[in-house]
C-alpha cells in the first residue's frame, strides 16, 4: 500500500504488531480493529514524540549524528530501537523523526524541492522514487549496492519495487527497509468443518482447502455467501478514492497473465486492455459481488473488521494489518485464523502466474545532506545479515533473502510463511512522477464497472489505456 496508510496504519500497528513480539493480550471479543486503533492513537503519538525527543537528546550529547525521517507508526519506533546498536558500535547517534502519515509524503517532497538538509535519510514511498531520482533529491546508490551485494541479499522483487528507477535499468536509489504486499487470511474452523467440506465437494467437485489456484477464491466465496444469515463470501477492497481498488485490480491483471503496461517503454495500449487484463478485471467484479453490503468504500479497516466481526470466511489485506487478526485482543478468531499468499493461476496461454500488489518503503540518502558519509555507514550496518534478523525480530518486515528463508523467522508469527512467499512475487504500480494522475485515472475509469457493474471490463480498460497513453505523451515518454 502506498501513502494512504495514514493514521490507521500508525494506530493499528501499535496494537497488532505485539504479536510479533510475543506480547499477545487477553481475549476481548467485542474489540474491533477500528476500536483498537482508537484506543491506541494517543499512546502512539506520545510514544513517537518521546522516542524522537530521547534520540535527539542523545545526539546532542554526543558528537556525530544523523537524522532519518519516516512516517509515524510502529515500524519507525522499531527502527529507532534497532539503531541503538548502531550507535553503540559507531558512536554515531541516530534520530528517527516521525511525521504523521497524512502529511508525510507532502512534507518530504516540499523539503526536497527546497533542497533542505533537514534529514540525511528518507524512508520514502516506493512510487516516489521516480520523482526523487529525476529531481536529483536522492543519491545514486547503484555502485554501492552492487559493491556490497545488496542486489543479491535482498529479494529481486523488493529491489525492483523499493530501489530501482527506471524499472529494469539497474539504477538504484534506495535500500529496501519495510517490505509489504497483499496477503490473505481465512477461518480455519470454517474451512476444516466436516459438514462444510462435504457440501463444498458435492457442489464444486474438489476439496475445500486453502486455495491453490486463484479461481478457487471465487468458488469459496460463492459457497459461503449467505446474505440471509448476514454472512458473506469475502472481504476485499472496494474504495476507489486513491489506491486501494487499483492495488487489487493490478493484482488480478497480473495473476491472469495481463499487465498494467510496459514499464520500460510506457506502452499501455494492447497491454492494459489485453484479453488477459480484461479477464482479470472481470474476475474482480465477480468476487466483489460476494462482499458484505456497502463495501464500495472498503479499504484496510473494513476488510479486517468484516473478518473480526464474523461476517466473512476470508479476507485480503496488506500484511502490515494481518497481525491484528492474529491477536486475541483484536480478533475473537485469532486462534482459528490461517494465512496464505496470493495463489497462482493457470491462464489461457497455458502459463501459470502468481503476483501480489506491494506496499512498503526503502531508505534513500538525501543529496543535500552534509553527512552523507555517516548515512552510508548506517546503510552498511543496516544491510548486514545480523541487523536484518534483528530488524525482523523487532517487528520490521525484512526483505533479506536469508532472513525470509530462516526457520527462526518462519516460526516467529503465523503469517510469516505467507509473507516470505509474497516478498518474492510482489509487483509495483508505476513509479514515474505522474503516478498520482495514473492512480486517479485508473480508479475513475474502472471503479464504476468493478463496484457497480456499469459498462464492461473492456470498455473500462480501453478508456484507461487511452487516458494513460495521453498522460505519457504529455509527459514526453511517448511520441
């Protein structure tokens, strides 16, 4: 997910991530995800301020220091805690300044335009790499990354998503910090119920299990959908105000063998509106028919709340929000919840595709920093295998290949095995400076069809392809 994590991300993770730390609270069946978020908002803000103040005091008392800026949420607290070891080893104090999600991206864009040296490192959104790289705001890390083997120690998907611009160029401007992408949670008690399994097999001719093929998601949604009993087949994103619907839509297109465009040539005609992309769009529309009522504005809050409220057997959400489903304090079904990565799909061309829409951020060195040498020392320390494992143990989502494969990581939380798979199949939206216009256009063009069934998938895809082509022409990418 991208910049629309905002306040909910900051609030929910303070509660939910305690699962990763082994601090699961007592069971409270009436506490929903949103309610839990509200009760922790003030504590999150206060904790962030105290953490930043303490770090600044340490920096002032010592000699050398650097400042890192990130959004205000639990992972930034973890990064501050993690950096204490860096300070012990080097004597370089680290302050992780936190800015609320709703103003975070705007704030660092404004500071970079002003060529500010307020920060030495920015942990920025993946889609902003294009703007920052072309604007000269981020240091080119290509040689350093290859020299230190970072392009090999981090998953290839994370390097492409969080570090590379233009895509496929082999030019890097960041180091992956917080990996994230869409994953799934399901009710094991419902999937494993003998009666449900018997009836499902009669109806569909195969066993009711964790989906091993994308089309099974639709069968499962149909099977469990019982509106007369206030129970529904699935909870997925429906909001199209920013990037929620787009993230799920591009995931469908990739899984069906289509694409949102050629990110090397900027060609979208014949790609975004290819038969494969259109088929994926149609499947999204079909799945959406089995969501709870009024899901046209559903994003990460509603997706989780439908699940914890006992309204659906399965849900899709970013991994950053799945810990809330594993915590007995925020979900009455925590013990009965299982997790899986986005399943593969055998497309009509005979090939099998598997993909997940990503979220997350990477760390970049600011061009205007007067302490680039110290910032580089921090990056050298951060990418070390032992630091990456420590980062994962604290609750950060490491992109390190060896960490993701380690049994220690896989056993640390119930959703970690699915996360490890997902970090190798995740893909990203456009990271060009025009990404905001592309997002708004895609939401507007596809939303009426996906949410309300207006028009056809082909009509929506053709319109978006034409609109995007014009955007790329206006930007000078296409003739």
